[in-house]
């Protein structure tokens, strides 16, 4: 990319299209699992949640004040 401006990022060609297809496949797989009774809505909600699989521990006594 000639004369790349500050703040611009190069993106692999086809990345967005590939990611869109991956997400649709995951949605389709989830729908089939739900319809077949393989998984419940609650199971899918837990698996697909924003922080699923992430263990977070906050130590408030060590946190610094923002103000």
C-alpha cells in the first residue's frame, strides 16, 4: 500500500469474507444442534457468550483508583 497514512492497518485480502462465512457456519451448526436436541439454548448461550471459557479474577485490594 503506497503512502499508507497514519492509523491505517493492512488487512489480509478476503479476511472479512472468510470470517463472515465462518460465523455463518457456526450459527448453522448451533441451529442444527438446537433442533436435534443435542444442545439446549442455555448451553449455546454459555458456549457463545462474550467471555465463555475465560476465567477472570479481580483483586480489588490491588486495583488502582482511576481518579
